[in-house]
């Protein structure tokens, strides 16, 4: 039969409590550090992750619209390309012949 030594039992309870307190202190330090970091980020007026993602989606959408409009403009310019005109000097000569003849 084993008997429980009260000194070792008290020491084990003390160590368990010490580890619990250390863990709680670590959690508290972590939360204080996180709060400080968030406060500094707010003071610096940094964008949040959601704001950056929304802006990225907007830029991608507008980039696609720009590509689409550029392609449409190129197609319109190709369709509207003027037929080759006669040189201006040739037009003046034919007008002069008609006037003299």
C-alpha cells in the first residue's frame, strides 16, 4: 500500500499552480502585446486586411474593363481607318484642268 507523502503532494500542487500562473501570465502578455500592436497600427492609419482585399478586387475589375475597352477601341479604329486619299497636289491639278478646259 502506498501512502501519499504530504510534502510531495504539496510540492506537486504548488508546481501545478505555478505552471497555471505562468500560462496565464503568458496569455495576458500576449493579449497586451496584441492590443498595443493594434493601437500602433490604428495610429499609423494602416489599411485593414478587408480594405486591402476590397481594393484588390476593385483594381482587378477595372483592369478587366480597361482591357475590354482597349480592344473595342482598337476594333473601332481599325474599322474607321480612312481609305487612301489622292495626294493634294493631284487634286489641285485635276481641278485646274477642269477650270481651263
